[in-house]
C-alpha cells in the first residue's frame, strides 16, 4: 500500500501540479517542491477522497513530505 500511495502522490505532483520528477523526493516538503498552500490543500483533498478518510486537523501541510503523508494515511487506515 505504501509504495502504491507514494507512486500515486508522485504521479499527481508531476501530472497535475507540474512538479519536475527531478524535484521529487520522499523526504522533500511539498513547499520545497514548489507547491503553494492552495495546491497543497488541493492535493490533500484528493488524498482524502482517494482513501475516504480525513487527515488530522492542524497538520502543517507545507512542511509535510510524501513519506510522512503515506505514514499518516497508513495510520488512519489502521485506526
């Protein structure tokens, strides 16, 4: 599941948000990849819709990384 979710996030960052694949990294923050706050919120709305869950309120989205996002989703699924 983790690899599938990471790949889906990576593909979305490249395809929808025009992030260069060379700028992707599991431990790079979304802000460091060039996403603004609106794009980051849009990404997280998509992730919530994909998995039918709500991520924790107050999560500092610009500081999150794809790896941490995968961990958050896995936590919510196990809960």
